């Protein structure tokens, strides 16, 4: 009620003040038609004119993480994706776990420049159609209904479109002529409504902790009117929207969720069919606009002896220049032209043209920058020790910050207190968790649903930007860290770790190698799973959605007190609590997980042998137990990943157990599995890399036999140079592909080490150059705080502060169909672009040490 009153008031004021203004805007809109801008549907199925692209469900909600802010009607405005989520939606400001529509049909009508989509909300048996047609300098968006709105959605379903806050910060709007400023921080008015009024969220979960009051928050509008002009002062972001029927409302989604956007919305009318709602939408287009070239290079710099090739990304309407230059910065602060050379045209990749600038001939150590046209890059270094410190932030800062069950301090700052001391309860059966975890109709343990499983509040890392323990990513970290320890004897000591008092202090040596302390910390949790449950588990995670989206100190994600059913919710006796917030353990058993874990624990037992003997023994015992309980037993191949995943995991277990125990039964099984797997594919992840890692422990025949596969592998990696100008595998759907690039470089390191005649060191550098800035879209390093310019806004657990965790490596570029790669550096909340995950970070530590070994030769 209160909302309606407020809206009417604002509307009335606007109407009185702005009648004159509105008619002049309409006049303006219609006179602008004379100019050339016309959005036409191109061969890729989206509306295009120079400076403006409008996608209409080129990207659809894929159901993986619900609303990822990457589907529906979207605007790429002067090269930047500034708008998404144009669709019929059921909330003023949809959150990630609010219902998203399914696309039933999509028709592109190129001849009359129009796209039709039909949307469905299955939970409400509600279908709607949207037509987008080019008109004047924009598009008309028409919503039509065959049947009237379901009663439950009256006053709730509406046409929404969302605008990226970062693109509108420090800018203004006019709604029916009434000016306002886009808020830098959310502080608009909200009201409470009874829970009975709430539209469902994903699978009945709720993002809101209502403390038992059965209510929810409804954000009120910042402004209401017929015409909204977004950022009229800024030609690059100026968008006009006019409602032909109904009212427009402008909302700030961040009142409900820090990752919310600015939303323009009109409610669909009740009890009507046919064309029920129409908007005219016009993103301003700067005449003859061209995206500025992006000069892509390694922000870390280059070793004197390596190839040095910058890639220049050009708008397809840009005319390529013939030359670029390398400048050196002298000790006097002067810039000296060191090299000017011809550019080589590489050609088209997705939506841009690419040039290459080769400055390999320059070998003198020093500070340099690149110049193309009137554009200069940030400085970078050419020198023998450019790679020496690149992994320090990852091991010194990122990994300590991810350490679970510990308080983590850094100088004057506490990153987090010791969290999750109330771990953990047996997850109930037949449960689908919102983060992908699942329980079948059995627990596969001796514990009853929701019974406490002892011994799990120790060790482990926060998996990513969220705070769960994922066993498989622990397996990767343990294997990568053991490899790093064994091959490079990394004894760096910049972290104080005291397990007894659960205290970690960053930049404080304690006489113990940090990498062993990390291996110990990961192993402590994984071995505790096997000892207390009988086998490893998929993960340990909070049960409630209103806990899961936690931002802030991890210690507050639960109350840190074990659940006590004798107390009421939110009641505590000081030692336990009646709030069901303890994490749940997802315990279904799988052979692949058992084998993977066996491999990681067998490896950890070697690294820990002289550091923590009793833990080393426990790790090896657990590894052997997992092997014995799975080997030669019938397996359920319906598990995630199926037979291929099981055999890859078994291979890893066999190899690691062999290296640890030298027992022939393991090496026999390893080679039995390896060759058929290489015959299936040399390109697949795992096979060739595992074979190369095994090589030092195998006989000479092994190396001879492997050589043929390395030749085939070399052919497979050379194909990348034809696919894209960077020569690395770019996978970019759903989740950015940096992990694949790092693993590609690691495999190439091994291949170069053992078969230098076949694979040159450049195949390793290519991967590193890409991670450090020689990649599409921008030229920043994907490793926070490594390189002159690097990711300073990322999806760590501190993302709401628009900041980073030093040493974190992000997934990188996400592909928006059909041709737009993106990695935002002003918006931290795209997990597929910007979320640090522990396994990629540990692989990066290995690769960094590998490249240092290479350059020291
Ligand atoms: Ca997670
Ligand atoms: Ca240490
Ligand atoms: Ca608790």
C-alpha cells in the first residue's frame, strides 16, 4: 500500500511539472530519426549499428546458477555490455536465485528486422511473448499474452531491463524531466510484505533471513514516469526508454543483493491479453564510432631470450596502421624509441581484427612500453628475473586468506576469524542443494540425517569466493603443491601457521616452509573425512541459501556453535545453539572421488614424511584403504563424469601410490590404463600430462613409446595458433578458460623438459603471456597484484568492497553468444569471469616455479 501511495505522488508531481518537457522529448526522439542510425539484424542474429548492439536472447538462462546477469535482451553500448536481463520477470529487482524464464522459441526475422521470443515460467504455468523490432533509431519492445496473467502474478510480473551500476555511477537521469542521480551506494526506500505474497525462489529456497517473521523486503522505486533518460550527459551510455502504456519505474537492485543492477520496469496489466505492454528503447549511438585499439602484452614483462609478440585488437571499422613501436624508459626518465617495426595482420577472431607486433629482437634489460598510433601502454620489464616473484602473492596471501577453520591476520588487518567450528552435520537424503551438491536416497555413511559427524572442524580451504570445502578442488591443490615441493624445493617461508591455536599470520616467517604448511592444512581436512566417514565426501557447505550468499568475515556465516535441537532457533546456552546453521556434509560415495583422493593423499604423504610424520602415515593409510576398497570392484558408472572420470582418477591414484610405495601392482595398473587413454585422445586434460609426470619413474621403453603421443600432442596444440591470435586454448562458455590455459602451459613445460626437440619453451611462455595480459578484451594481468596492471576488482570473498585478494587468479574471459568476449574490471560479481578458485591458483604456483626453472637454464 505504501508503495502505491508513494508512486502516485511522484507520478503526479512529474505529470504537473513535465508535460511541456515530455512533448519536447518526443519531438526530439522523432526528429533524430532523420540521421543514419538504424539497428539492423546482422548475420549473427543480433541488432547492430556502429556503437550499439542489441542481443535478444542470443544468450539464455542456462539453469546452472539461475540469474547470472548474462541473458535476455542485452545492450553492448560502445563496446561495453551495459545492460542485461531484458525479459518478463516476476520481481522489481530479481536476485540470482529468483525464477528465470525458459525460452520456448526464438525466431529471428532478418527481413523485417525483428526477433520474437516466447518465454515460460513453468512453476506458474505462465507464458509470454516478446517482440523486438527495429524502429527509428531504436527498437520497439512489445509484450503479448495469449492468456491473462495468472492471479498469483498480478502486480508482480513485469517487463524488466537491467543496467550495470558501474556504467552509471557518477551519472544522472531524467524521468519525465525530473532529474536525479544514480546512487553510488544503495539507500532507496523499501517496505515489508507478508511471505504469502512472495513469488517463489529457486526450488523453494530463500535468500532472506527473516528471523522467523514470515516476511520479505520489497524495494521501492527511485523514480516513476513515462520516459526515462539514462545518463543523457554521457553519449556512450545515454539510453532513452519510453513506455507507450503503463509507467516506467527505476529501481536499485542492490538494496536486496550487493550484485543487483539498476532496473527499469513496467508491470504487466492484469486480466488482459494481446499486446499488453510496449516500450520504445533507444541506446544513443555516436556517429562513426570506433572502439579504441587494445594493445595486448604481458604486464609482467619478458625474459630477454623469449619471443615477445604483442597482439593489437582492432574494431572491424578501424583501418590498421602499418607500424608500432617499442620505447625504452631511460634512467633520466626520457622515452627512447628502441624499435619500430611492421605489423603483421593475423585476421579476424570473433568480432575484432588482430595485428601482431614482434619485438623479440630487443633483449636489453630495462623498462619499456609499446606505442600504436597515439596510444601508449603501461610500462613493463624485460629482464632475466621477471618471473622470480610472480607466485609469491599467491602463496603468501591468497592461500592463507582461503584457510578454513583458522583466524587469518595480516599486519594490522584480520582477514577473518576462525570459522565453522560447528562443522558438521550429515546432509539429509534426497536433497538437492542450491550450489550443485546432491544427496541420493542413502547417506553411504553410518550417520543418520542431520547427525553430527565428528572431527571435521579442521583444515581445508574455502573453495572459491564462497566458503564451502570442495574435496575435488582440494585434491587438485594437494597434487599441485606436492609437485611444486618435489620438483622445485620451494621452501619460501612468509607465513606463520599455528594449528594448535588456529592462527595464521601473513608476512611472518615461522621457520617452516609455507607450501608444506598448506599441504598439511589441506590434508588435515581430507584425511579427517576418510577417517570419520569411511571415504571422502563431495563437500561441506551451509544448508541455507540466506547463509550461502555471505559477504564478509567467514566466522559469521554460521554462529560457530554446534546445533542443539533442545534450544529454540536463535537461542543459545553459550556452548550450543538452536539455530540450524551448521554446515552439512554431502556424503554420497563415488569411485572417482575415492581414487582422486587416494592419489592426492598418497602424494601428500611423501611431502609430509619429514615434516609431520603422523599425518603422513594417516594420509598413506587412507589412500591405500580407498584403493583397496575400489580396485577390481564393480563400479556405478552413472556417477558424475562416468567411466572416463573414474579411469582418469584411478590412473592418478595408481601413479601416486606407485611413486610413494614403489609397489609394482600400482605401476602395472597405471600403464594398463594410460595407453588406451592416450589412444582415445592426447588433447584431453589429464592423460598426456599424467604420462609426462610419470616419466621419471618409468623405464626407457615408456619414454620411447610416449614420444609418438607427444608428436601427436604437438600437432594438437599447434592448431590453436590457427584458431586465435594467441595460440592457446580459449574456452569461454559458462566459466572463463584460464584454468585450461594454465594446464596447457604446464603440460607444455613437461613436454619441453623431456622432449625439447618436439615442444619448445615458447609453448609455455604463450600460456603465461596470455594470463599476464596478452588476451582479448583488455590487457590486464589475470593474477591480482602481479604485473604492472592486474585484476584489481575480482570475485573474492571481499568482492562487495570492489577489491581483490593478492595472488588470486580469475577464470578470465566469458563468451556472450555469438561473438562477445568479456572480462569486467569495474564489476566484481561475474563469477564466470572473476571468481578465484583454489585449484587454478595452485596450478599457477606450479607453473610459475616451472618457468623459473626454465629460464634459469
Ligand atoms: Ca563453492
Ligand atoms: Ca611458514
Ligand atoms: Ca551453528
